């Protein structure tokens, strides 16, 4: 196994772990962390591919992903704060007013 | 850098940006909360007119080669999106008077325009994020009910997962080909190598999640119900249309082949059936619209089964017909004493006695969304299914038609409420609002035009 495929395997594992967490964890903050884990998996795979193909556009994309991830969290944290003030818990299953 | 060219080709975007900055600047400068409504309406109308003007003159240019280009195939969707946003802004006056709402809507529209013009996955990704990030905030902005924040969190987490999925797909295609151009998607589907196919499938799954196609639809009913009415109208029309135009940009005229074809045929089919069935047992108007929009996402993605040339026509016509009718329903919806009561389907009982014009407009909207002739919704569905049949997928077309007519039941139930139920004695006898009236006229006039002369629009596509 060469370096690229090792890194890409690792990135897929991170991505899958994050996806699993988003689906099964019930703590709002842990769900957000898992979402970040998915994005970090993606960043690793883009960087690995950018190094292998020796192109710049992938590296530029990585910086944009950083910015977007930060913006997403900047919107998410106030929403989580609103929720925890109202309900005094971060457990998503305790909210349960919405049916899904 | 060719500044005049950039200025002209990005004119709709620049006008939106100018409106956004003007609203913010005025508030900062005057030092108090201001009403941004008029400025926002002017900015969106100006941007829409600019897009139409670029379309009419057949303008085409690539100010940022390989990333952003403008031609008649991009200016028309921009004009459609901005045109659909105008009635949304008109009906938001009563719910939102403060500045943040209008800034967020303009920012989101900027993203929608960027998506439509994107040539590379880089621009597409940025556009989709600028389109959806303000909407997370919009859902929670009104805070009319305790559920709003939960709905926004659910939407945000699943939206973030969709973004990560899209990026993973992009990175696979990038690793396969070393390029971020949108054209790589078509090559990947045709090449049939595992990594390329995985990338294509991930990108399609992400677009399905953003457009709420079953089984990736869980966020939509909650977000639509938790948000206030104008925001729901915005999500159901402009955001959905933006995502479908993004899919059109990515898939383009590529003929889909089996592994990917199965994904694009089966999930939308399930989406139509499930959306229409689940809508039947809803008691909230916005939840019902959410399930209806899940079904409509299915029809829209079904258009990709057809041949490359017919897709553009079918999708643009469908988006226009569906968007206008959805907005007509929201504009005609009477105001209740509070948000909870206004949203109940029971509140529509006997509306015919109280407000015959509003009842008639709601009825027209429901019949068109159900796809009954001669309304535009029928022509739109006909175009989609005709293309699917012509491409040789008769089985999918028949199954889709069966699933689509499951939806008749709940659309007709609304009409039954409107015309047959007895009004509750406590029902508010709200007066029709001037701006809502303008918004419904703005939707009704083109809808009537499309009912009698569908060929007029089709000739121009």
C-alpha cells in the first residue's frame, strides 16, 4: 500500500466514523463534532489527492472548506445555546417535539 | 483582470451584493434598527431584470475561465430564481421588519446565482454553501415556536453532512482525474471505474439530501414546520430550485448509465410515493407542503432519466410552474391569531365563506400542484414523463405516474376543507393584506399565462 491509498483509507474511515456519529449520537455538541470529523476526513483525502496529482486547485479547495466549516459552527453554536437555555439539556432525544 | 466584463457578466450578483451592503450600511450609519423591506425588494427586482436583460441580449462570457461563466443557459435560471424570490419578500413584510432577515435572504440568493453559473466544483460548493448557510439562520430567526431551534439544528447537522458528502464525492473525482471541473462528472459516469462511480454517487446523494429526496428527507418536514411561513415558502421554492439547478449544472447532458441510473430512478420514485402518502396524514399546512415538496423533488430528479436535450426544458418549466403555485398558496394563506393556529389545516375550513378570492387561489394552487390539466403543473409533469418514456424507461414512467396520482387525495382534501367545511366561529376574519395581494397577483398572472400559452415559455427555452 502506498502512502496515498493509506491516507485515503484513513480519510474514508474518519468520514464514515463521523457519519455514524451524526446518525446515532444523541448529544447536540457531539453531533456537531461528528459533522466536523466528516469534514476533516474530506480535507485529508483532498490533500492526499492534491499531493499525488500535483495540482493546486485541491489545495485552494481545502482552505475554502476550512472557512465554510468555521462559518457552519458559528451558526450552530448560537442555535445550540438557545436550545440548552430553553431545555437545560443537550440530549436531542429529550427535545422530541418534532416527529421526523 | 477584465473589470468591465466581470461587472457586466456578474451584474445580478453585484446588484444583490449592493442591496445587501446598502441595507447593512444604512443601519450602521443611522445607528438604529431600520426596515430593510423596500431596499431588498428593489435589489431583487433589479437583479432579476438584469438577469433577464443579459438573457434577452444573449450575453455569454467566462470572466473566470473554468470556474464561472455566463450564457443564456445560466441567465434564465437566475432570472427564474430571483423572480420566485420576489413574492417571498412581499409576503415577509408582516413577519419580519428587521434588517437581518433581508440581508440573509439576499445573501442566500447570491449563492443561488453563483451555483447556477458555476463551472467547477469549487464554485459549486461555495455557491451551495452561501445558498444554505443563511437559511439555517432564517429558520431560527422568527423564533415563533419552541421547535424552531430544534428544527434549525436538525437542518444544520444534516445540511453539514450533505456538504461533507458532496466534498467527499468531489475529492474522489479530483483524485481520479486531477481536475475540479464539472465536466469530470460526465466522464466519471461513462468511465465506470469504481473510484469515479463512487464519487459520482456521493455527489448525487448529497444533492438528494439537500433537495430532500427519500430516504434523505428527515430534516424537511421539521424545518418547514419550525420556520415561519415566508421562510418555508423560500425553502420550498428558491432553495429547492437552486439545488435542482445545481444538479442540472453537474449532470448536464450526460446520459446516465446503469449503476448511477438506478440511483436517480429508484430514490426519486420512492420519494414521490412516500411524499404523497405521508402528506395524507398531516394536520399542519406547512408539514403537508413539506411532504408535497419531497414528492416534487422526486419528479424534478426524474427529469434526469430523460435524454440530455429535453432535461433543460422540462426542469425549467417544472421549477417555474411548481414555484409559482407553491408561492400562490403561501400568499393566499389567511393570517391566523397566532402561528400555531394559522398553520393548522382545520383553520382553512369554510374559507370560501369568509374570503372567496383567497379560497379560489388556494384551490388553483392545490389543483396545479396535483398536476391536473389544464393547469401549468400538468404540462410540467407531462414534459418530465414524456422525456422519461422517450428515453425508453417506460416502467419507471408508469410507476412514477401511479405514485404521482396518489397525491391527488391530499390536495383534494384541502379543497374539501376550503369549500365544504363549516367555518369555526372563532376563526379570525383577517382582512386581505395589500402586499400579500400583490404577491398573489405576481404569481397568478404568469400562472394564467402558462395555463393558456405554455408554448410561449417553451419556445423560449
